[in-house]
C-alpha cells in the first residue's frame, strides 16, 4: 500500500464495488424469484410427486443457489482485473465502474470541503505544514457550503444511479445463470435474421452486383459482424454458465431419486427449451423452424408484459401463435403420411392427432379455445375478443406437451426401422 498506493486501490476497487453494489444479494434474489423459470418446469412437475417437488425446491435454495452466488464474486473480480475483450456490455460496465468510483471520490472530497467550510467559520485550521485562515464573512460561508453541499448530493445521486446499472451489467457480462427479459434478445436475433435475408439480388442485376461486390461486402460486414459476434458471445456465456450450474444441479436430482427419463427432460429444458430442437426434426425446412421460434419468442415476451400491452397486441400474439402451431401440425401430419385433405382444416388436424394419442382431452380444449378466438378475429372483423393470459399460457404448455409426445413417437419409429 505504501510502495504503490494506486495499484493497491486498483486491486481493492472490484471488491469494494461488488460489496457496495450488493450484486451478490441482487443475484440471489433474481434466482429465487425466477426459480420455476430457471430450474423447475411445469411439464416436468407432472411426473414428480408433491414430496419430490418440495424437496427439489428446498435443495435448490439450500445448495444450488448459495454456490452459484458464491461464484459471482470471484468471476467479477477476475474479469475486472483481466478484462481485455471489448464489447458493448463490457464497455458499459467499465464506464459505470469508473463513474461510480469517480462519484464516490468526489462525494468524499466535497463532503470534506463542506465540513471544512463550517469549521473555518468558527476557527482557523493550523497544521504543521499549512495554516488556513478563519472565514469570518457569513455570506461566503453560506455560498461555499451550498456549492460543496450541492456537489456532495450530485455525486451521491451519480453513485446510486451507477450502482443500479452496475448490478444489471455485472450479471449480464459474467458466465452465470440468470433470468433475463427476452426483449433485447428478440430484437438482436430479428436484426441478424432481417439483414441475412435482405433480397439484394432481386434489387440489382448480376452485372451491378459484380461491379460493386467489394462495397456491398464491406457494408454487410460492418452491419452484420457486430450483432452476430454479440449474439455468439451471449450464447457461449449462457452455455458455459449452465454447464457449471448443471454440475451442481444434477447430483441434487440424483440424490432425490428423480428418474433418468425425468432428469433428461429437465436437462433439456435447462439448457434450452427443446421445443425448437424437437420441431427441427418435424419441420421440412429451416425457415419454418425460424418462423416458429420467432413467433413463440414474441408471444412469451408479450406474456411478460401482458397487463401493459393493448388488446391489439394481445390479438397479434394469439394470431402469431396459432399460425405457427398450424404449420407445425401440418409438418407433424406429413410425418404420419396423413391424408392431404386434413391439412385444410385445423379441427381435422387436431382430431387426427387426438386419434394418434398425441393430443389429450385437456390439450384439445386448450387448442380449441384459441382456435375459436382466432377465427372470430380473422372472419368477424371489428368484433371485440377478450384474450386471457392463462389461455395463451395453457396453449403454449399444450404445444410443448404435444411436441414431447411427437418426439417420443418418432424415436420409437426410428428404433423399429
């Protein structure tokens, strides 16, 4: 500390920021509030007895979450000291770290000046190396006290604002499991998808393309590389985080005697909802899978904001979800070589899937509720349709349940062949 004070404070600053920001407690709160979304899943619970459900939750709260929270401190301090890669999140994090440290230091100095002005009004300050005269003019004291008091308050406000941003940014830049809103991810993915699908060949001739290829390639690289690299970093960071967490999570499930089949389902949910991976084997074309994924991500995002969005947005969510489901059912029927005329009617497709034991009574009711409301929206323009959040959630759960049954059926057919 005496030989290199700046280096000492630099090494100490991440520990100071971590504890003052309360990042650990904020992370623990995030995990506990979203425990069902991150570690427990509705369709997994159907095969677990009540005793197992309660025990899994207890073990996650007592064993898994404390170990995950403990890792955050070390990961943050290491990244603070050795941060080399620069992206938007890291740049923002570094900026708010600097702003926080600056505002804290400035607040301390301003407060010291404020107290010093008050003291100097009553007595001079005499030290071995400096002598400061007493300020006898009361007006000057008031002016300086207001200036330094204002600087102290402004610095504190900056510090509190920085802390709020730091808590979010820390968790978003570290390889840890965290529940995040899907809005940003959807925007980023849609931007990449839109850019990659831009129909430039249809706008200009082949000759013009060849002539300006270098310019076009440069524009694509400039616009495409940054969001794509960011998406890859986010994906890789999330996968690393989940792999580390799974090493703690899996022994908990084994200890509670959760079956291998159920553990496999939970693992699939934990790493990435298998609805898209199962659908990948069902769909004939990639664009159909992309359409399903985009629509479902949009619907899930709208569900998170259900009370804030308008009836028009709720209706749009319903139509998007129904459209993707209809296309998915058609692809499933293709796998069973069903009569082509069935594809023209959603009710007929639903009836056929029920005959194949892929849809049960409860799921059929869930699908039919949305089907009727969709038909009203499409065929009876201007009529008001009330759409409940629970109906959309039930539809999504039924859709995942059907896909799991389809996956099981397709696997059994492949093993027989």
